[in-house]
C-alpha cells in the first residue's frame, strides 16, 4: 500500500550499478563470452550491454548480421552469459555507498520499496542476501515481456504495488534504466558511483 508519511508512494530501485557494484562484473562476463564468439567489446558497445537484459545482450553479441542459423544459438549464449555473470557475483560484490542507510530509512518510514532489475531472477536471488533488505516486491527480467529500456518493468512494479508511476521515485544508473523509468512516468534520480541519494533528497525530489 502507498505510504501515508509524505514523500513518494514507493521507491523503485535498479539493482546492478545502483544498489550493488556489479556492472563491472557484468561487463567482464559479457566480454568473455564475446571473445569466445570472436568479438571484442569497447566503449561503443556499452549502451547495448550495460543495463540491458541478458537476452538483448546475447542477440547483440550475435549481431550485426545474425544469420537464420544463429537462432538456435541464442539460448546457448544466454546461458553462457548468465553462468559467467553468476560465477563473478558468487566471488563477491560490493554494496554501493549509501544503500544500507537509504534502505533502512525507507523501512523505518514504511515507504514501500521494489527492486526492478534487468537481470534474471537467478542472478537477483544471488544478490538479494548481500543487500540485506526486505523489498515489498521484486521484478526480474522474466516478469515482463519487454525489459529496459522499455517502461514495462517499472509499470509492472507500480501496478503490483498499487501506486501511480507519477507518485513513485525510481533510482537508476544506466541510460537504459533511466529511459525505462522516465517512459513509465516515474520521478527519476540517478545514482552516482559516489553513492545513493539520501531519504530527504528522495522526498524532496518527489514533492517538486
């Protein structure tokens, strides 16, 4: 249910690069799979790799000229990307500065929270214990037909929480995620490598 204590009705968090410092791990995983396919990743590839679903990245790695015979390879590339990412996550990750304090503040003030991730649920379940917060809702890649940068994940999160997107604050870090939350109609705050915004900042942003 929406909070009655002022501020947003809900705060919707991206996971990778926002709450946990995993985007470097994801890039390493994608680069290793790309190399096995005879490709190398550089800065120009970043918008197509960071913040995207694993299925989108797998298709991108089979591009730019995928052949009909590549279609059966897509599930295999998805599996390899997932496994490579999971292996790196299991070796350890870092919670982003300010995340524990912000999540604790939201819990104390009864503002609902949702995790809205482009990662598959298997990865989300690896990461959640390391975050240490009981989200009211978790949206993973499998929960919507289209992932970021489409608005579907954020619209679904707001729908399930019973909140209007315009009364939600989304915290994101990647261009794909920012585009998704903006298209859904959420108020968007961009997380920086230095840390997450404070609870007063989130409340002030929602009330502008």
